[in-house]
C-alpha cells in the first residue's frame, strides 16, 4: 500500500473501520452491501434510492449575470 501524503487521524480511523467491516464480511463486497441495506431497512428511516430532482430555475448568480449583460 502507498504511504499517505499526510497523516490525518480521522481519515485513518475511517479506513480502519471500513477495513474491519469488510473483514467481517470476508472481504466480500456483495455481502457488505447486503448488510448495509439490511441495516438501513432496520433503521426505519426513509431511504432515497433515486437521484433528487434537479432545479429547473437559474441560480441567483446566473440571473445577476444575465441582468448585468442585458441591462
């Protein structure tokens, strides 16, 4: 494995947790994903499975740009 550019204890902790979770699944990503889905379903929270709708109106910055160009 490559040496990190810098040491960040938070990032190191996240990597260690991810490795431990994958180790519990025998490094099987499909099993890991199944467990995550089961955990999400058991949480009782709403799970978003498709992208949110994108905004159709222009942003304020774009509107200001158009106003300054068009007077």
